[in-house]
C-alpha cells in the first residue's frame, strides 16, 4: 500500500496539534531574559524608579497591560501618589502578571508618566520581596559618622576635631620638612 505525501503531511500536523493539546500545560511562554536578574541594589542602580505600591487597576490596552499603582514608599525617583506602569500583556513578551489589589515592589524604567517593567527584573509582590526591601533600606541608610584622616605630603596625619573647627595632629612626620 502506497501512502501519498498529502496524507503524511496531514498526519504530521495532526500529531503536532495533539502533542500541544495534551502536553499538560495551559500556557506556552516564549519569554527569554537576556541578562540574569541583578541583586537588589544593582537592580535599583539600573532602574529609573524603585517603589512600593498597590495595583489599583489592571487593564489590557492592545498588546500592553496598563497598571495604575497607588505609590506608598519611593526608594528611587520622583513620583506622585499614583503612577502608570506598563508591561507586555503576554508572557511571551516577558510581561509582568500584575493583579489588582496586590501590593508590589516595582523596579522600572521609562518616565514618571509611563514606567516600564517586565518579568526579567526584580519586580515582585511585596509579600515575596522582604529580602529586597531589607537591602534597599540598608543601602539608603546613612553611614555612621567616622573620623576622616588627612595625610600631609610629609607624612603627618591629622583628624578633624569633634566640633569640626580644627585639625588635630594624630601622627607627626618623622621626616624633616624640606
């Protein structure tokens, strides 16, 4: 019995469709992030904006997901009380799956009028972002005051007085001045 090429082609297509239909997943993602996710402080340095807030509304507009977020805390950038965050509406485009009513830590680029984020960054639900928040708060905290030392060309070492009014010699140079 001879099988024609049209029959082979239909069988191959039907097999492919059956494999997709019964593969056990309801979604296929084509997202591939070009760079590994940075540590929190590195990610914040790369971002234009880093903030926390609640997703007040989420809507699909053409191929984008537009999310209105009520801003709570700002770690980087100058933002008003509410911002528009835009991400790709599909997982294939690495869009972030925001849900209304959920609090988020957002790392974003763009402008204050239209912030962009994706699945490839550190944006996450606030409940899962505890480590990031600790790192961001630690990086923003001022360092404790410490003595600054000043060294002259001759090798003498000075420090500033506690009131900042004068230099106090700590170590005198052993070399005679020239």
